[in-house]
């Protein structure tokens, strides 16, 4: 078992067809951590939904230059998915979309912050005590 975090980063252009890549990376990280299939699928679904919401907000602002930086980091007790806009304009906060993500059964915590023209939403899934496996 390693205690060093494992990190995967994706930079996505404003193309909703790439959302399945986010889901695959999140599900793979959750699988490595030993989460049950339903938890893996649910957390991946929540990450895809959060990315779609951000792209929707970007499109409403008609900004084709903004990309999303998605980081999936596996720690010994949790997985964090950080979604941040890079370039272009800052999308407006969608309060209803954030509320929906926070209420998603597969997500334990959502942090949302805006700083210097960037907006970051971080989804966290804790799994200590939930799994039989650990990161390899």
C-alpha cells in the first residue's frame, strides 16, 4: 500500500463529448481504491454532471476559449475531483446545480470557491471503512 497520492489530470476543451473520459478516470480511481461498483459509478456520474454544469455555464457566456482542468487525486482515505475553469471568462455560479451535486448520494462533500477569475469545484468521496481494498 502506498500513502502517496495518485493524480490524474485532464484538460478538456468546451466539447461535451469528452465527458465520458472524466467518468472513466474517476471510476478507475475509485476502483483502485476498492469502492463498490455502485459507489464508483455514482461518483463518476456526479463528476460528469459537475463538468456538464460548468460547460453549460461557459456556453451561456458564449466563451469558446475556456477549458476545464479536471484533477482526480486518490488519497489513502478519499478521492477528490477538482474541476476548474482555465482561460476565458469566469462562468457564473449555478446555485441549483451546486445544490444537486451536494445532494448526490455518492458525494460526501463539495467545496466551491472562486479566486482571481477561476472557479473550482471539488467533489470528495471518503472511503475509510467502506472498502476492502486500498490503493496499490
